[in-house]
C-alpha cells in the first residue's frame, strides 16, 4: 500500500469514557483504508464501532493516538479547522436522513456547498442537480423532502453528502432505517461510488449481509479490532 493510495490511517486509537467511572471503550485500534475502498465496520452493540466512527469523522477529538485523512494529520487540530476540513473532504450519511422537511430536495442537497462558499448559487444548484441525477432523484428535485418516501430521502441525503465532492464518505448505519429493497438500492449506490467514482466508503453497520458484500469488513469486539 503506497502512501498516496491511503485514504485513512488510524494508529493506536484509544478512547475512555469518564462517567459513571473511567472505562476504556477503544483499545489501541490501528488500521488503514485505501482510496476507492468500500469498508464496513461491524460488531455487537457496545463494541465501540460508533465511537470509533465519531473519531474517524473528526467530530470527537478527545482520544489517544493518531489519525490521518487524505494524507493529512488531523489529530490535535482546532475545532474550526476540523469543521472546514470536514466540509471539504468528508461526506456523511446517517441512519436518519436529517433533511429539512420544508426545504426542497434540491435545497437540502445545496446546503453544505453554500456553507463551503466556493461556488456561486447558480453553480451550486447545477452541481446539486447533477448529484440528484446520479442517484435517480432529479425528477423529485423541487419536491419538499417531507413529500418523498424514506428510501428516496436517504438517496437525497447521499446526494447531499456528495455535493462538495468529498474523497471519503462515512455512514453510520446508512441502511438501518430502510426495508430490504431500499437497503439493496443504497448499497448499490455506495458500491458504484467506490468502484466508478473512486470514493472511499467507510460504514458502521449491524447488517451482516451488507457488510459481507462490501470490499472488506473490519470486525470489532470489546473496543478492539479482531479482524481487518
């Protein structure tokens, strides 16, 4: 694995919860993920996988060890620097889509790009349409997010995650709220993003079928990686 082919490197990540008493939730977690790889992190509830994802996503900075994303060390950076880094380099898909219900699908997709401020509103609108098109949702662009189905809402959420062309997309149970048909659709979208658009996909999932079909499964138990 050459240096410039690595999207993420975690070295000896440790994490403690301090209440109700000091408890180690992550213990010397180390692994690497290649650019364009689709990786699922699995394990039983309480094994530390969601805690790990929050650290990998730079949202939790209270940890031991080192984290590199896109060849840049992000450990120890200030919150405003990390917020800017996230908006430019990372996309997020959650179990719940967190769309603004009264906003159109198009407006929801535009929000992170408006925040980034790199392009004009017209350019952002064009990019947002393009992302919705990739996900087969361009016909619903002007509908309020509350007027489309749950599976469609999750596809709009993926379009929103893509709007700033992030190198890495992280998902926290991205199909946890979906039926089997929509789970298959979302999985196929993520697979294509990795295979055809060279996006790095890192998801936490309870769904063993979903994990088994991804490029690689990282299995956790009691705060440690037991299989990479």
